[in-house]
C-alpha cells in the first residue's frame, strides 16, 4: 500500500517515510500527512533558528495529526500514533527532536 495519489516529491525520504508510517493503514491518510508535512511543517522545521521555533513547528504538526476529522482531513491519529509518526520522521530526515525547549 502506498501514500495514495498525492503530489509528493520524488525523493528517497518520501518512500522511506511512507514505508515507516505503514502502521497508518489508510494510504490516502499517509499521503495527506506527507503532503502537508512536506509543504508546511518541514519548511518551518528547516527554517527554525532555535528550540522554541522547532517546538512550535512540531507541536503544530502534532496538533494537526490528532485533531478531529473534517471533510478535508479525513483521519485523526491518537497521541501515541502522532508521537510515533513524528519520531519516525525525525529519524528519517535527521531533524531536531520533538521536545519542549
């Protein structure tokens, strides 16, 4: 199962992340997660200049993952699954950890 039909970059990290996030069984949900992460949260994390900015970016992503479903966001992860997803993305992309400054 793959990350659905989202317009994702053709980069090795996307393939690795899709595979690592396979515990999220819905491929379209994984695709949306990776699409939003790539377009919004990853740029914020890469631009972060200090621990506070890193924390805000990860915390916003965690909130996105765990908020209730809507018409445009058709999934909701548990806090544990969101933490797991963030940990995996942190490892795959060698990003600063999700921890309070």
